């Protein structure tokens, strides 16, 4: 037989590991436990039981009057454990890991595999027997330590070597092993199994994740709409910038054309005035030339010292010319007016250009929340909402169309729509309708900036009115009852 065949006999019934320093209990049946496990049994002893504990195997009372350390050491059992560990170490295996992977059957039904073990009772349970024989709701079992047979985590306790972390101390918020709860620093601390702690923490994480995912979806939707709005804003600004550049270029062309026309007018006036003055100037310049020659000739005669020169025929002609010119000469003509008489009046144009700015152009948005408030056999009362600018009155137009149009007009044809209301109210009544017939409705708003887009098409059907609500008794006599009930659009009594 192999040494591994004796593992069940060499396993402590408390820690379910190979014996470490095995001690024999005074139960009369020679059952053994590890020394540390024995210390835990007597340390967690209820004072009402005195110094007596129950054997974890046969349930017989055990007394340790001389102390736990005085319990007899089972040398044969310890030697067998040492040999088993040496044999498994020689094969490269781990005793403790092999023990941790062993499969046990339920101690109650002895059929199904055990999944949980009560360390306090030292009993292994399957799922069904655990709920039946060891319900955690009962007060007597609330202080018991129940651990899974297969640890949730592969980690081992740092304090108790080889002990798997199978519990979670809710007071300290750390993972602990069974020895920490029985004889360590976490005695009497509130705890749950590591499986329960993992399940609860996982449920909390999932709930928090789902909540955050829903909020993430809302914020993601907002960011998408904000990005779309920013894109629309960028496109609108680019369009307006292009429009501004185009209009300013057109204005520059207009100003250049105006400059050319005005300069042509100035040039024309200059030419006309210059021609008039030049005519007067040429005539006077000819007279100055003739007169200048005569004056120069007379000066030459006067400079001659010979007096006989004054009696010469040439001098006599000169004298006659001078006197004739002096007697016949007239005063210079009146100088033509050279003032242009042009005044450039562009002050209003400058003011208009300086005051140029954008005009806010906001048409009403499409009406929303279109509902049928009251329905009768021949009428429909509609109401809607619309976000309009304060101080800018809005006029609403309601059009209707039968759901089944005539053969001459298609469903999408504008000829199928008939205007049934136009006003400032946000409700209207469509009357004269056929019984139990469906109609389409659409609504638009208009203000000083223009007409907005149509709302979504809504379909409403005439038929039986809605059942009245809030029925109440107003008065009561021996032969009559006065009733009142709520019905749109007003409270009605009978």
C-alpha cells in the first residue's frame, strides 16, 4: 500500500490538513487533533461549559485540567505524517496542496460531494444538507464558522502557514483563515465566507457598474449631441464668414464704381470750366502781345537824343496807333466762375456702413408634445408646446388631412393638407370629423423672422370619449344622488 492511502487517517478533523504536532484528546476513543487546533477549541470554549470541550469526531466530552500543552503527543502518528510528507516531497508534490484538492462526501447524506464545512461543528455539508441541517438564519448557527471546501482564492494565510484564506472579516475588511477566527486576532469578529464576500462585492460592483454605465450612456449621448452642435456651429460660422467676405467684396466693388463715377463728374466739370477760361485767356494774351510791341517801339523813340525823330513819319504812325489803341481798348472781360459747385453728400452712406450689423433671425422651432386632449365621435381637441422667444408673438398654423387620401392626391402631396386653425393659442379643436376615422395633423409656428418648420405628423382617431375620472358624491337625499366627475375640458355634474 502507498503512504497516500493513509491521508484520511493522517488528516486533522479540525483544520483538514495533515497533522502538525498531533495530540490525543481525552475522549476515550483516542481521537487526535493538531496542537494549535486543540488550543483553538479550548480558547473558544463557552465559560458556561467549564473546562470541557466536545470531541470534533465522536462528540464525547474532553477535559484538559492540566492544560492543552499537557495533552499526550501521538509519536506514531507524527512519524507517519513525516514519512508521508517525505514520500510526497520526493515525488515533487505538495502535501498541503494535495490535501486542499481532495474531494470529500457530505457527512449527512454521505452521497453528494461536500461543498461547505462548518469549522465549529467539524461537519461537511453538500448544498442541500447545508440549507436543511445548518441554516444560517437560526440564531444557534450564526456564530459558527462555515467555509467552502475548495477555497475561492488560492492565497494562503501569512500568519498560519498552509491555511487557505476562506473567510472575510467584515470588521477589519481583510481575508482570514479558519485559524484566525478560532485562535487568532479575529476571534469573535463578524465574518462571512469568502465566497459570500466575493458574491456580495461582485453584486455591488455590478450594480455600481450598471449605474455608471447608464450615466455614461447619458453623458455619452450629451457629448455626441454637443459635438454635433459644435460641428453645426462651426459650419454655420464658416458659412456666415464666407457671406461676410462676399458682401464686403461686393461693397468694395460698389465703392470703387462709385469712386469712378464721381471722378468722371469732377473731370467733366473741370474740362468745361477750363475751356471757358482758356477762351478768355487767349483773347487777352493776343492783346497783350500787340500792346507790348507798341510800347517797346515808343520807348525806343523816346530814348533817341535826336529831337527830329519825333517828326518822322514812322513816329507819327506809332503815335496814331498808340492813341487809337488807348481810345479803342475796353476793360478785360469778367473772369468766368471756376467754382465746381459740387458737394459730396456721403455722410448718410458712412453712417449706414458704420451701423451695419447682423440681424437676429430666429424662426420658431417645430412644435412638440402634440397630444389629443379630448376625443369625441366628431371632434378632436389638440394641444401642443413650443419654445418661443419672449416678446416676439408667435402664430400657429394647424393643418389636417385624412389618413386615407383620395386617388387624386398622394399621402405626401401638399394638396392633401387643409388648414383648420391659425392663431396664437396652443390648442385647437378639429370639428366636423367623421366617426371612427383617423386624421393626420401637423403644426408650424411663425413670427416676425419668418415661418418655422412643420412638426412631426401625428395621427389621431375619432371615437368613444375617454372614461371620466375622479367620480365623487356631491349631495345625497332620500331619492337622489348628486355626482361630479372630472372630464376634459371641464368638470361636469349631473
